[in-house]
C-alpha cells in the first residue's frame, strides 16, 4: 500500500515557467535526487507540492501573487499558474491539479485560487476534492512526509503540541476507532432510553436501570482514574529509578572516597618502606669507595701476590745456586770449572741485588693480606643493585597511587554532605510516592472489581424484569449486544493505541540506533502516551531532547519521522529538502545508509555540498533518477530541471 509520486507539472510557478518531472518508479530502487544550488528553486518545488495538496493553508492569498512567474524584463506576472501531481497506489492513478489566476481590478491584480481537482483513474471525484486529498495524504501529517532539513531540529518539538498528537493519531487510525466507540456509545444510550420508556415497564425496572447507569458511570470514572494512576505510576517509577541511579552514583562516590582513604594509608606504608630503603642506600654510599674500587683492589692483591711469589722464588733460587757452588752438593759428580763458577756467582749477585729488605717484604705481605680481607668483606655490599631496584619499584608504586588518588579526587569534586542528604531525600520521597500510587492502583482495582460484580447482578435483575413482556425483552437483548460492542470497541482502542506506540517505539529506536554516532551509549527511543520523545541511555536514564547535541536532535527527528512513516498502513513519499549539509560527517553517512532500508519513496532535494561524491556513491545503487536544476541562459530568474541519470 505504498503511495508514490509519479509526476510533477509546474506552469508559471515561481521560477518555473513550464516544467514536467517524471520519476521512474522502479520496484527495488526507491530514491530520486534533485540537485540544485541555493536559490535555484529546490524549496519552491517542495512548496508547489504542498500548495497543490492544501492550497491556502500553505500559501496565503496575500502572498500568492508573488508566486506567479515573471519573465526577464517583464514586470507583469503570468495570468495563470498551475501545479499538477500524479500519484500511484495499488496500481491506481491519482491526479491532483490546483490552479490560481490573476484577476484585474483597474491597475490592481489579485490572485483567485480555484478548488483542487481530484481524479482517480481518470474519473473526477466530484467537487469536494478536499476529502479525497485528506484520505490520500492527510494535511495534519504533512510535516511527516515533506520537511525542510534546515529546520529538522524543530521536529523534535513537533510532538509537544496538541495538533501534532492529533496528527500522529490520525496516521495511526485512532480517530476512526474513537468515532466507532462514540457511535456505539450513542447507540447504547438510545437503546437504553427506549428500554426505559417502553410500555409495560415497572417502576422497579426503571429504578434498576437508573442504578445500573449510575454504576456504569461510576465504573467508567474509576477506570479513568485507574488509567491515570497507572500512567502516574510509570512516571513515578522512572523518577524513582532516576533518583536511585543518582544515589548509586553517590554511593559510588562514597566508595571512591573510601578508596582514597585506603590508598593514602597504603601510600604511607610504602613511603615508610621507601625511607628505610633510602637509609640503607645512604649507609652503603658512605662506604662506596670500597665496592666502587673493588676491581682496583683486586688488581693490587693480584700484583702483591705475584711479587710475594717472585720474592720467594728469588730467595729459593739464591739458596740453590749457593749450594751448587759447594762441590759436595753437585749432583752431576764433577767439579765446576772456573767459567761456570763465575756465571753462578754473577747470577747470585743479580738476584741478591733485586731483593728488598725483609721488613719491606713483610709490610707488603701484610698489605696483601689486608686487601684480601677487604675483598672478603665486600660480599656484604653485593646487594647494592637490589637496593636500588627495590627503591625504584617503591617509587613507581607510590606514583601510581598518587595518580589514582588524583583521579578519584577529581571524580569526587563537589561532593558534600548536603548533596548526599538531598539525593537520599529524593530517593525516599520518590519511593514513598511510588508506594502511594501502587496502593491507589490496587485500591481502584478492588473497587472496580466490586462494582463490576454489583453491575453484573443488576444486569441479571434487569434481564429478569425485562423478560416479563416481549417488547422489553427484545430491547434488553439489543442493549446487551450494544454494550458488548461498546466494551469490545474500548478494548480494541486500548490495544491499538498500546500496540501502535510499541511499534513506533521499536521502529524509531531501530532507526535512531542506525543513524546516531553513539549507538553504544543508548538503548533506544521512548515515546510517551502524549507522543513526546526521549532517549533511554544504556544506564537506564531517560534524556530529554533539549540536552542532546544539534546532530543528535536531528538524528532523533529523522528517526521519529521515518519510523512513523514506516508503521502506517500507507507509506507516503518522503520529500527531504537540504537534509544533510549541516550535519557532521558521521551522521550524514549513517542517515544516507539508512535511506535504502525505508519502505517509502524518498525524494531528496540537495546541493552538491549536501551530497558530495562519497555520499552520492552510497546512494547510487538505490537511485532511479538524478536530476539537476539549472538557470535558463535567457532568463536568470527562470529555472529548468533536467535529467542527468535515469535507471
């Protein structure tokens, strides 16, 4: 049941002296794009569509004169102006035409607007075209199918008005159901009056009928009170949950304050360890010359060790050589010749010349022994690197604690006892209110149950009394049927309203999560029974549109408009004028990607800036027609729309 715009014809409308636009209605591709620079006639085209449908409600007679085309150098406007639209729905053709003429009174011209003509499959539908147009495209929903992207932020406020609520309910078909309920109510009252006035009815019967009517009115009143109480209960629960959330945040802050206290205690303990560690390092540094020179000491010990060995070697060598000079000690058994003796004596003399006195040798040996002791004692300084490593680790841990403390202090800034008491007061107050309303709901339910039992008993008594004659029996049965129809209608209305709101919520939420740049932060959109909008965060908080950024507001408005369009029995064309140029890049891309998923036809009026090549490429596979508005070379005040691509 999708309604699609097939053709637009403009004659002497604004900057269009004569224009015919025919869209290719492809079964799968549903997007048409009309490019045009600012001031070339995009908005004029959208206004023409609305004027053709709704006449003076769009352009007043006082300003309509300025809408007639004026050629270059021609101060007088055209005499006749016309806009014609051709829609397709379920293989039916709908043709709508509206004409305005300039009539003169001396030198003064004033516009005269004719009533629109409405044709269905070539047959004109009488003179009352407004009813047919209203059935096809209700005037009250025009903001939901034809809107200006530059003003799209205002659409978040549309749902705050009585007119908007009525428009939304009309889209959902609720007024028709209410009319049905009113009709059944009137029929029931008429039958009850006839039954009450029927011949042969007793005074007892009339009294019972009166009691029954009063009881029914009382029950209806109680049911209205119960409905209001349940709505109040929902609102109170939201307020209570919000207060609980804030209280939980306060508790979280308290935990953070306690965390600061514990961290400060831990920091004190670590600082004590660090101080002790530093003392050990300072004590070590006082003896730093020993371990720092340990390699040099090792070299000295080694050198003295070699010297001592050499001295011992020299002493032993001298004793051996002197023994050799003694012929009796000669192992070879022969006497030394003179040359050999002289050589040995020379060696003994050289060795004795290299020897130091005994005291010096003993002193060097003592030094060597002392240095070797130092080497042994150095073992107790070998953990110096570990001391430094432990100190560094303690300093790092203390710095991490300091950073954590600074972060927690920043997060708890502004928290005081007064704010804590106030939030807990609100929690207690909202909790008490919820309990009071819950008790009221429970009380009303019990009262209704009691009164409905009383009403049932009264009806049985009335039926028994009515059965006493044929006329009252027949009327009584008719009243019973009418009452059943009324109750069924009421249940149908309640179900339809509830179901419609659930569908709007779901469709709008799905669309919003597609186009928002922060889908991970939101659960979705919530729409109240009054059709006001809110965003439910992932934490459960309900955000009013006023707190959203401009981009988020526009994403919300787009989601609501398209969501509402999608759940109606008839998907109407979405005509969007300059919808993207002022949005950030991410929102632009998200909205563009969501357009092919719509069930309805989408006509985009855009500048090149609104749809640069990267965005246009995303739409291209889903587009049937791309058109361009040009200024006519012969007349700078006239425009023409030409086809660039058609699929």
